[in-house]
């Protein structure tokens, strides 16, 4: 037993007395009291653990030895025990660098390497030199020079607006906004820039514009986007949908005949060939009617199609949605419960996948309901819907006219759902058609933005389109719509307008002097998208041929520095004496695609897929 000897001297301040010099011995270890010089004393609760003493086994048991010192035999190793514990993250022990040096740690110019008190390498005396082309510890980059304008600063830190890879020497490229490509130190629009058309080093001849990455005149014919061979019943095609899917554009077509037929194809961009994809089964029971609505999308890497069926006896309206399973090569349904609608005769159907991989369905119909717009989304397990605006299930609007639209708008990493509808407002005889952009909030639906501040009379047949994209400084959210200017609702005389959201004012405003696009003609069926850094718009323009009039596809664009809409595509039909329907623009694999249906007098309706 350890004896702790204490000399106790008691001096009595009493007259005639002195100090007691007797030595007294105190036996303290084992008395349960931690005295000076002891780590512990017997079993008990202490503040220390294996971890607080620097040992690596945090689950180990710290005990008190018989001599009142810590028993760490169950605590594992620790820094300073002479053993390099790799599993504990040790790199060295005092005097043992395990052969490492500044040079072996990628400090090109050497120096003195040591081991710190935490058994990690101390590189404070190692030497670095910025600009030697070797990315050394502490450097964000090193491109082999000391220039300040090439992405890697003279102090070997990555400059704002640039990104550098992990190679030595560093290769740094510009971080470009949406629609632009890094070409050396600059960002270029390869879709619309005549000095960099389709490639960084691909200038067009003087005076020749760049249209969709191709140097071409704007009045030249667009090329067919791939060939179909003998697989396609195009002479009877009446409706179609085009979607961007991994591998190339995906086409979904309905062809009329003795029995309706659905067909699906995918374009190999490199091969230029449309290959058939097994079509979804089209099963129509007695009394079923196939509606005009047709849509396609890609849900991550899975193709999705949708169509609508109405049965008047009994009334049963279903939006048929199927996803293609590549493993079984079959089309699967979304869950067990079908997605039904209160409205029959679905005239419009749109499918979109959001950034989270959920499917969203927007539809419009006009039988058994007052021309309503419905919305739902698939969350991976069931169909979901927001509280109805009108009180009917899933409805965004009633007394709606024309085609609605939906889009995704990413603001500060918040993916916002945006919808556009055209609907009748007010009471007869003062009822008007108003065009609104709506957004669901957690507390309900926003009042929305009114696109036309002075809505006209209730014209009908008024279509909308939304274009949104992440990272566009130039008009990241825009809306196109048509308005019937005729006072007679049976006469369709539509003008076409475009406005974009202005974050400073919080309103949709014209991108030029005025919102009107169709200055000298009538227009309908707009489709608006971003192509490169420009805004492209495809629509149907009415062209007169004496007493006759025909609807032809026209494509225009507005560039960031532009002051007017620029024509980039016209005369796309095979015959002038024909009408076209529903133009659709798509950007994929660095190319622009345009689809539409041409209705000829002799050959019947045909689907065209074009590219500049």
C-alpha cells in the first residue's frame, strides 16, 4: 500500500508555546477519495473515459488500478505508443515517418516532414511552388503558369466562374450558363452564334446565320430528321407526341383507319434511323371512344405514353398512362387505381417528368364538365392532387378554352410548378377570356399573373405555352398565348403574344416593344422553348392564297441582344395547299427537332419530323 506522508506542523500562537514537529503518516489510496497524485481511487463514476484520455477504442472500459492509476488495458492504442495505427487514421509516430517525405507527399520542392502530436504528418516545413504544373497540397489548381485570366489564379486558386479538374497540370474551363458551351476562356451559344455554329471552331460564311447549330439561310427547307423505312402508317397519322429520352427523340403516333392504331419510334441521332419500339396495347371495349388527347414523356430513363378513353354508357373517362419496362419489353400501368377524369372527350394531354423523377399529368376536356383543366402527379406510389380550385377533383380551372400548359422553374434550388390556363371570367354578356399563370403554394393556389391586362371578349380556342429553364439570365420563364380578336366566337381570328417574367417588377412583361408576335398575320398553336441562349417559338401562321387560306408552320427566335423576332423556319410543308397542326420543338443531343402534322388534300395527314 502506498503511504502518503504529510508533515503536519501546528503552531499555536499561544504565549510560551512552539511548533509541533511530529511527522504524521496518512494512508490515502483505497480510501475512496482521489487525493493529490492519484488518477482515481477504487470503483466509482469518473469524468474520464478511454476516449477522453486519447485512446482509440471508445467502447473500451477504463478501470482504476490497485495503485490508484488508470488501467487502460481495455482502451486499445493511442498516439504516442510507438505503433502506427492505420485504422485510427494515424500517419506516423514520433521518430517514425514510415519512409514518407515531403517529395513523396507531392511537394515537388522537398522540405522537412515531421510528425505532430496527433500522429499526423506535419507539412508546414514542406515547400510548394505555384505554377509548376503540379497540384500540390493546399493548392486548388496549378495549370503551369501564373496567368490570372485562365481559370487558375496566380496563387493557384480556382477563379470565380471557372472549374478545374484534378489533373496535373490543371485543365480549367468556364462555367457557362444554360444554353452555352465553354470554348476556351469564353462561353458560346453553339445553336445561334454564327461565329461558333455547332462547334467552338465552326464559323459560318459572312452573312449566313446560324440556325440550330447549322449554317443556313432562314428560307431554306429543313431536312427530314431520320428515315422510317416501311414501318410507318403515316398516311393516316392524325395525332403525335415527341419527347426527349436517353438515346434520342421518342415519337408516339396515333393513326386512324378501320381501327385506331398506336405506334412508337425512337431516333438514333448518330444513325439517323427511326427504330420501332413495341407499341402500348390499345384495348377499346364496346362503346369506348378514343379521345384526341395524346402525350409522351421520359421518366428518368423510362418511356411514358398517355391517351384518353371515353365511354358514354355508362360515363367512364380514364386517362390511360403506361410506362415501358425495357427488361420485360412490356408497357406497365401506374399502380392499381386508374387515373380518371370528370371530363370526357379529352382534347389535350401533356406529360412531364420533374427533376425529382415524378410524373405530372395535365389534361383538358369538355364533355360532362364546363371545359375543365385537370392536374395530377404520380409520387412513385399513388396519384396525388392539390386542392381543387373549382371544387371538382383535380381541377385547375373550368370554363377553360384552348390548350393549357405546365412547366418547371428552378429558383434558388426550389423546383416550382408553373401552370398557364385560358379561362372565361365574368358574367354574360360581359364575359372575357383571361390568360393566367398559376402556381400552387403550401396554403393553396396563388391568384396568378394575368398575362393580358385588358382581356378581350370570350373568344375561345386560345392556346398557351410555357418555356422555363434553369440558369438563363435571359428570360428564364416565358409564356406564349393566342387571343381571338373576333367578336364572333364562331370566327377564329387569333393574334399571338409572348411575355417573360421580370424578377424586378414581379410581372410578365414584353421582351421587346410589344408582346404581339403576329404583326401582319393570324396565328395559333404556339410552342415556346429555349434553344441555346435564345427563345424559339414555333406556331401556325395563316397564309392567304387568293380566296383560300392555309395554316403553315413558322419558326422564329428572339436572341438576347435582339430587338425583334427573327424568322428561322418557313415553308416546311410538302405542299402549300395544305394545313398543318400542332408544331412541337425539341432540343436533344445538340440538335433542334421540329414535329408537326401536315394535312394534304390528296395524301391525307402525315407526321413530319424536321431539323435545320
